[in-house]
C-alpha cells in the first residue's frame, strides 16, 4: 500500500491519474479518492468513498448489546427513535438495526438518544455507523440489484 500511496501523491502533483483495480473494498477505500464499481462490464456507479456509502450504503446501522430481559423495552425504544427501521439481526441479547437511507434519523441524534437512555434500558454496548463499501458493492452488483 505504501508504494501505491506514494505514487498517488506524485500523480496528484503532476496532475495525472492512477488507476487501481481491486475486489477489496477496504483497500479501495484507503487508496482511492474516487471509486468506480463495474458490473458485467458496465460502470454501475462512481464517486468518492463517502458519496458511495451515502448513496448506496443502505442507511444507518445501530448495533446494540443489552440485558436479555430488556428485549421488549429496547424494541420499543428503537421504534421511538424511528418507526422506519428494519431489524436485520437478532439474538437474545443483541440487535442490529438498519434505518434506511432517506428515512434514517441523524447519526448524532441516534447516538445521543442511545447514550442518554442506555443505563435505564440495560444497554451495555452500542455502535452507530453507516454502511461500508462492502455493503455498497453487494447492493450495487449483488443478487437483486438493478445491475445484476
């Protein structure tokens, strides 16, 4: 990666482009200022990593770990944040919730509400994040996508 990063810096000062092909989205995010995703020989999307995650990442993810006895109240709490959500993974003491793009509350609001209510709800760990470039890739070229 160091060699590619050095070449990228040189290409920026010389006003040149550097093209990298990869199937590794983490690698692309670190090394590229713009990413194009191809499907069946056609450009499916192009943009900065942040733009692709915003447009195609699926939305805001909330991961919660809590006391199993709190499941009902935690579900009610999630609905109070936004009724437009999808529980994408559920175990006895954890949930992964997706607030879809366009219907998602602000990440800062979700973080603040969970932070301020965690103790009384029995939540002992949580994270708020946007979709990854892997999520983008799957949504753009995976089964069920418009390009697949």
